[in-house]
């Protein structure tokens, strides 16, 4: 499946706050430092970290200029930039002029590798202004306290959603201490258009209902489920500050026809004399079934046989010579 992670462009994680404030009111609305772990789930199993080449762990620091300051575009002419002093090094931050946001991103293949460059401690933001000089904001980041990896519990059902009916997404419990929030976003797999975004939700929730007709028939989607743990959450300072840890899992969703029939379901299997494999399925009446096989749950999947049917139960026999190392099977109806 196609991943849609854009770590530096993560949505706002609520109102943000700050420690050690020495700010001029109105220039900066909030500052934040978060570490995150990124997962994918492509079957009924525990999510797995992104491939190492994709940097499954990262740090994202952000500073948002205030709406009052941005209301006069000429104010930006007097800002020469912002820097971030981490416990081990100082970095120039990037600037998004469309949103008035300074940001710094760093990725790593393991949490340990991320900590070597960006350990716990104070992260000091410095706004370089031609009017007021350098203005400093300090954000404390705690020792690692990542949330558990979000896991979709009804993964198989979520691959055959009837879009004409409400559908509940169910996930594992968000355990641990600290302030907790949950966010979820669903986007079309082909266009990345977001069709549902919910959050912040209570950290105690374990289910969310997708309303009927939110999803289109016969369409693939990608969902991202994020657990957020706050280790610093100061909402009464100027600017505000948040810091903490996130865990995000991306998983596919798939719809069938609106009000459609249930998908094929395996009901039995056995080895026949000579090593052939017999598979029995229940399915919608009159469906054309395609049997697919793979050596691993993640594919690649190969079509083994396509057959029209008349009843509601069909048996496939996979010859031993064709079976090879295939141990996983799927069936689809058309």
C-alpha cells in the first residue's frame, strides 16, 4: 500500500504551551517538541514499524507565530529566522510562510539512534527579530514515554465495509499515564483526499463509528490512528507549550458495493491424498470467485483460479504442484 506520512506537516495537537517563557506577547502563539514512532498494519496482527529506510522514529519541533502578528504581513520583514538549540546541537529552523510556522524535523531508524542526537532535556527556541532582538522560549522534553502502537482490532471486517451502513473501527487500549489524546484520519488511497478527521478524542476511547455514506462504494482508503501522550502541557503561559510522545499506525480500509453482499468466507480446508489442498468457501449466490495464493500475508498475491458459481458454497482444489510454498489464501467475488 502507499504510505501517506508527512511528519513535518502533522496536524496541530491541541493548544500548545511553554516553559521558561521570556516572550514579547503576541509574536509567538505556541511552541512544541514531540517524538513519534510510526507503524503500519496490513493484516490481523500487531503493527510493524515502518521500514528502517523510512525512519520510523522522529522528532518534530514547531513554533507558530500568532494570528495577531501575522495579521500585518509587513511584520515578517522584521523576522530574520528562528533557531533551535537541542541538548547536543543548534539547528536553523525551516519556515512555512503560508502558515506562519517554524519547524525542525529529524528522523532515525531506532529510538536509541534518535536519542543519541536528540536526548531528553531542554529545547530552546530563539526568535531572531530585527525589532526586539533575540527572544527565547524553553521547552522541556522528558525521557522516552511512547504510547503503545495503535492496532486496528477488526482489520478483516474493515477490508469489506458496506458503505451504506455505519461501521465501527475498534482499536487496542491506550495504556499508561499522562495526558492522552487520540486522533484519526481517513483519506482516499488514490487521491489522498481526507473524508473523515476526528480528534482530539479521549484517550479512553477504543472505538469510533464511521457514519453510513461517509465512504464511497468499491473504494480503497488509508486510515491513520494516532495516540498522543503529553509530558508537558502548559496552557496558561504566553506562548503556550506542549511536549510529549506519539505513536501512529496507518492501515488500509476497503468498501464493497453499497448495501452489498458479504464477502467470500473460508469455512474449511483439508489435505487430500497426493498433497492437493481442498478449500471450501461460503459466498454470495451466483458470484464469480477468484482464489489467490501467497507465501506471506503481505503478498505478492497470485491468481490461482477464477470460477463462476451457482449456489452459496464452493470448493477449490489446489494441486500440490501448483501449491508450492503458498500457505496463505484469499478469495474475492465479482
